């Protein structure tokens, strides 16, 4: 069983920065596909950024150039550095671990990010 715990959310002014962290339990982190997703009120959850076990990254168009996803396999942690934040980035941010052995996905509980204008 894998548990994910996100941290680092909060309230920030437009143009500011935040760094989200997601710590995973268990032993499969290094071989897993990790991602950050977000859900704003009344909207569907959307992909923000993903990173493969080999470090390949993909970003949503809306955050490319402002957000950076990274991982530290020694710490079983994935990060999302968010710069130049905009009010439209306001959402609950979730991390997800995808077991590369095909044994399913695991979600964190989410962390709120609020960007004021």
C-alpha cells in the first residue's frame, strides 16, 4: 500500500511562488510515474505536470515555463515549483503515483493553493 502526503500549499499574491512537495511511503516510488493535478471549484481535475521514473517531464500548456516538476528518489518525494503564479492557478493540487507494474494509481489528499490578485 502506498500513501502520499502533499504539503506546501497556501495563500500567495499574484506573481509569487510556492513549492509543493509530495512524500510517498513504500518501496515503488523510484519506478513509478508521478504527476501533479489540480481541481478548481466547479471544474474537472486537470493534469498540471508529470514526470517519468527516468525524469522525462510533460507540462500543461497553461503552466509551461512557470512550473517545474522534479523528483528525489532518495527521499521518495516529488516536487512542484510554481513561479509567476496567477489567480487562475487557484485550486486544490493533488499528486498521483502510477505503479509502473500496472497495479493501479494512488492519490494524495490534496493541498490548497490560493493566488490573490
